[in-house]
């Protein structure tokens, strides 16, 4: 993975930059000792690492604005960071950057049930947004599997999704407003406690902008009343293609489950060994969850069972209690940790049209054989968001490169069948060099011009999203 050469001027100015940061922030909010900054050298894409120049941990929008003004004036790149769980390398530092972490900005600023919203500082974790309102019967719908750790800041930057986004949509569908600090320190507010805003949809541009346009410090989020109940059913099948066809049939029938999750045999086996969730010995497994009033749940599940029965399932297990539901979800929720226990892995994130699932799974199996690397598939099948997990051995020379090449083939396949490079994890550095597969030069130029407007000096997270060769002249200033 190529990264730009650090700016020698910035590197040699380190002492002055640190002194400037210390003049703005309390002592404990500036980290410059290389032993301590090392904790920030990577995110969830741990194959790539680089220790930053410094890390700052502000507590307020004003402190963020002060840091941005200083970095802008001194020409220092800034890499915004939430909890560092990005699987695309979005929060990976460069050697000449200041990492701006919002992890200390966790306050709930406003709770307004009449208008179904909550306003939080952006460092608050996803799960603790629900935690702040669930006692009153509310929840925040987007639910990345990393929700215990990941921050709303990162969710907004990556437009994150999760298992339940089939029904509730992804972050952008649940985001009402943001406060953003621009690279030169100006503070802007987009959207607010209401639906839509007059003027251009800049909120839509910020959501999914991967820390390229500004630092989000506060967010107004849509909250929803908790559903009366939810129940998953576990369906086992004799072949991936059959499970894929069952997913397509459920969607075609006009049923909208809250989640349809898919696991293939390699994934089922590893998860079962790890979580002991009682999964059947089969080629492919679906977890389909529906929710609503008891009658509604029964009616939806009986339709789903009738569709599944047409595909000769080897197992059909409907949960009858909260404990059984928990066990059905247990393996799926611990899939990434389970795979991480047996191998190094890279988690891909392409989307495909749902009806292409059987073909794409077959082709991934062929590619896995060709490259000699195991691939476990676990993904949000209802909306065609695939997460092939390529297993490799970081200690075997050449294995990482082989893994990267296989990953690129799989993502190109997703684009070729009418899908796209990323469903919810973002481009980061992982898919940066594949952007040309998805976009024509003119498309990319239009996107880069948006960055030109927000960040004319290209100081914010500058080595991400767009291929380095395409951005070289802009980054050079
Ligand atoms: C085990 C595991 C499971 C996961 N499951 C899912 C899943 O189901 N769905 C899903 O969508 N993702 C998933 N992810 C990926 C990851 O958790 C999400 O992308 C998440 O939104 C990242 O949040 P974060 O706070 O960790 O962001 P970080 O990793 O810190 O940063 C991510 C990006 O956001 C930018 N950023 C961070 N803070 C700000 C800010 N204040 N302003 C502007 N930009 C900012 C960064 O520069 C970077 O580009 C998973 C990750 C792991 C490790």
C-alpha cells in the first residue's frame, strides 16, 4: 500500500507544532511521545500502520476549531479519528499528520422525544446513543457490528450500516444535522432538528465523506420507538446458491424483514467453534429477523418459512424465547472475532444486486481456489452488502499481497455485476486504488472539486479515497 512521502517541512517543524497545540489544549490532550502515539498507528485495517506526528484529544467544538486553525496555518495534515474501528484504513495516520481524536467528546447535549431526536457530541459510541434513551422506550437504529466501540463521528464519516439497516436504512437515513469544523477552523451547522433543509443538501455530502471535508463535532440523530418485539429464524441450506436464491425470493415476495444475514460454511464452522451457538453443519446459513406486534411477527415468519421450505432447508429453527434469539445471533455477532482467532484476515465490503448473489458466491469460491486463500463469507444479504473475509498469514512473505490482489478481484466482480466497491465501510486506503474501476475520470474530478471547496489545501485526510496519482498535484498545494 503506497502512502505519500511525509512533508519534510512539517516533520522538521514538529517541536513548534507541538508547542502550538499545547498552547491551545490542556496538557493531557496532546500526545507527542512516539511510544504513546503508536497506539494510534492503525485502525481496524491493521495490516497497514504509520505512527503520526502527534495526537490531540479535544473536548469541545471550540478546542477542535483551535487545532484546525493552527494546523491550517502551519500546513499540517489532519486525520480525524473516532474510535479507530474503520476496516478501510480511513483513520490510518501519515507520519506528518496530527490525529484529531474525538473520543473524549461523548456528551448527550439534548434529548427531545416530542421531535424524536437526540443531539450528541460525535465521539459518543453508537451503542451508547441507544443506551441514553432506551429506558424511555427509544433506540437509534443503525447498528454496525462494531457498535459497542465505534463512534457516531466514524459512523457519519463512513455512512455506516448494520444488520438492521435493511429496514431502517443506514446512517444518512437517520441523521438530521451536524456541526462541522472546517479545515481553516470555521464552524458550520448543517440540518438540525427537522426534516430536510432548504438549499443544497450539504448534510448529504458530509455523511459518507470519510473525514475529507471537515471534522464533525456534534450530531442530531433520529431516534425511534422500540418495536414491540422481534424474533429471528435460523435457516440452514445445502448450498450457497440455494441460500442466495431464498434471499432473493423473500425480497421478491415483498416481505421486509428487519435483517437477513448470511454465513457460508467456512464462516459457520469457525463461528461455531468460537461461540458455540448451536449452528447446524451445513453449507450456508441465513438468520432472518422480523419485528412488530406478535401477530405481525407470526404472519411474516410463516410466509418466510413457506418460501424457505421451497428451497429444501436442512434446518429451520424459529426462536421461541429471548435466550434462543440471543443464541441464534451469537455466532453472527462474533464472526469477525472468531475469524480473527484462526487467521489474519481482510474484510471486504462490496455491494451487489441481490439477484446476483448465487453467481457472485460461486465466482468468489473459484477465485479463492485460484489464489489459494480461504474466504469466509458473512454479510447483510438482504441489501446485497457482502463481507467476504479473506484469510491470510501476515508472517508468510507475499501472503498480504496475494490477499490484496484477491480482494481487488472480488471488488471488481461486485462492480462488474452492477454493484459497487463499498457498501458501508468506506473507501479509505483499502479501495482507494480501485476507484477508477467504479468511476470515470470526470466522475472522480467532480468529487475532488467538492473537496477543493471545503479543503482547498488538501490537508484533511489527504491520502485517502482518491488514487494518489490522481491527487498528486492537489496535495502538492
Ligand atoms: C468488528 C468490526 C465490525 C464492524 N462492523 C461494521 C458494520 O456492521 N457496519 C459498518 O458500517 N461498519 C462496520 N465496521 C467498520 C467500522 O466500525 C465503521 O466504519 C465505523 O463507523 C467507524 O467508526 P469509528 O468511530 O471507529 O471511526 P474511525 O475508524 O476512527 O474513522 C473512520 C473514518 O471516519 C473519519 N472520522 C472519524 N471521526 C471523524 C470526525 N469527527 N469528523 C469527520 N470524519 C471523521 C476518519 O477520518 C475515517 O476516515 C466494523 C468494524 C469492526 C472492527
